[in-house]
C-alpha cells in the first residue's frame, strides 16, 4: 500500500508542514521550497515525492501527516483556560510566544526550538533556535508558509527537549510526531491561523502589485479590522506608515491547502496563541492540556488578564467563518 501522503500531494492539499520529511527513515521525501516558490499549486513540492525507488512503504509519513489525520470535530472542546497576556519584549502582538521561548531557554526547560526567521526581502526560512538570544531572530509574523517541521529531523538527532512553534497544520504534525515516534518534543506552541501565502503570492504580487509597496521597506505585516496591513519604515525614525487592502482582495490568493483547512486555533497544540480575542498589543492564550499548563506556569515575564476583551466569542466567530468557507462543497472530496 503506498503512503497516503501521495494522495494528499496529488489532491493539492499538502500543507507543506514538513512532518513527513522529518519522519521518513529513508529520506524518501523532501519538501521542495524552490518548487513551492515557483507555483503554489505545483504538486512537485517533493524532490522524491515518496519516490517509489526509495520508499519502502513503512507508512511512518502517513501517521504524522495532519491532513491524513483529519480535522477536529469541535476545535473548542479541549479549552482548559483562556486569558490575555503580554510581555515587555518586542514582537508581533504581546510577544507572548517570544517570552515563552526565551524564559524556557533561560531556565534550561528546552534546549532547542524550531521556528522561522526572515531576511530583508521577507524571504522566510525555518531554523533551529538553540539559545535565548536566537528568539530575537524569530519574532514577528511571516504570512509565508515554510516546512517548519522538516527541521525536526536534524533537531531530534542533537537535542532532547524540543519546543515547536507553528501554525495549526504544523502544530498538528508536531503533535502526531510526539504521539507516534519521539519523546523529544516537549512543548507544542500553536499559533492561530486563517491562511498563509507562498512567497510568490505575498512578496511577488500582494505587496508590490496590489499594495504598490517596496517589500524591502516593509517592517511588519498584520491582519485586522477586515484588512491586510503592511507597515513601511519611515526615514526619520518616526512610527512606521500603515498601508492596507481589504482582506477579500488577498484571501483568494492564499495557498490551496489553506482553502481546505478546518483548524483555526491549533487544536492539537499544548498552547494556542493569537491576537484575535485580546486587546491591541496583547495575545489571546488558550491552554489546551496539562503540558501547556505546566510550561506556561514556569514562564516568567508575562502579564495576564483573565477576561480579555473582545474575548473568546470573536475567536469562535472567526473559526466558524473559516469552517464555513472551507467545508467541503457537495460532491467534493476532502
Ligand atoms: C500565517 C499566519 C496566520 C495567522 N493568522 C492569525 C489569525 O487569523 N488570527 C490570530 O489571532 N492570529 C493569527 N496569527 C498569529 C499572530 O500573527 C501572532 O503570530 C500570534 O499572535 C503570536 O504573537 P506574538 O506577539 O506572541 O509573536 P512573537 O513573539 O513575535 O513570535 C512569533 C512567533 O511566530 C513564529 N512564526 C512567525 N511566522 C511564522 C510562520 N509563517 N510559520 C511558523 N511560525 C511562524 C515565529 O517563529 C515566532 O516564534 C497568524 C500567524 C501566522 C504565521
Ligand atoms: S512510507 Fe516510509 S519510507 Fe515511504 S516515504 Fe513514507 S516514511 Fe518514507
Ligand atoms: S506531512 Fe505535511 S508536508 Fe507531508 S504530505 Fe502531509 S501535509 Fe504535506
Ligand atoms: S490555513 Fe491551515 S493549512 Fe494554511 S497555513 Fe494555516 S494551518 Fe496551515
């Protein structure tokens, strides 16, 4: 029986999370970023593509694939607690993700984390963080998706207390790896996610063509108030200048798997962190299990508010919207 990831790839719903690449014992599968950059719907994400000449059908990849595993029935049935939080660090919102990683590195609770960093052209690459100061390189949201979990192949060889930060599909893949093949992943931090883009769509089209901006001058990107925002550097050290475009102009350009994704809040993570549901400059924090609670209790440097406004109702509303938009249409396989 061939691995089920072949169907996932052929149906164009591979999220490029990278879990199969990390898990495959024979290196038969490799998520090809260059191919992804060229064409969002290109099915040759894979150099080998679970290649028949290499693959021995052990099915390890199928066991860690979030798409094969499927989506949660109710993505709020494991909410253990919900609160707002912020730290003093610079970051996308309240920099709670950065504060968690920094504090756990400083206490020796983790010896490695997998995340992403960007260059001045907003080219994004996954990387392995090994110390508290590496956290400064990873802060800020990049709306380009890259195979974060592929880094786990290397990380699992060298480290034993690994934290993963990723969007829901990546958090799901990491949780499946922890369930089925490794005890080295100690914490999965999932971030909320409505959609992501290829580099080509975001930096090759939306920023330069739709918004008319020079990507090199962009210092921050964000979604909010029905708009996609890009902030550009101002020469005189003043506040960055905001530019926006309606979400409906950019959402159709999201990657194909994102149009089929039914997880908004990283259901399979230990901690889910976003901005929606909390005031500006704060994060919404969902603790989903004992592991999340244990590690969050150890973290220093986060200020909390118990009943943040606008609150959980807004997260549920957006999750509903994502489910309605992406639910399989009649007669469509999912
Ligand atoms: C593609 C995408 C879509 C999102 N959509 C929503 C949304 O609809 N609603 C919402 O409330 N929040 C959304 N977020 C989350 C939000 O933008 C913030 O990342 C989150 O609130 C954490 O903020 P922070 O201040 O703690 O981040 P920081 O402390 O600045 O840390 C950010 C962390 O996110 C990681 N990261 C950044 N970009 C990526 C990426 N592309 N892939 C994997 N990891 C990444 C970094 O490695 C870093 O560890 C989205 C994030 C992404 C990446
Ligand atoms: S079935 Fe096994 S050998 Fe084949 S691609 Fe998947 S993990 Fe690799
Ligand atoms: S594990 Fe991730 S990268 Fe591999 S086929 Fe599944 S979704 Fe794609
Ligand atoms: S919308 Fe879903 S598939 Fe797309 S990046 Fe977010 S979690 Fe992954």
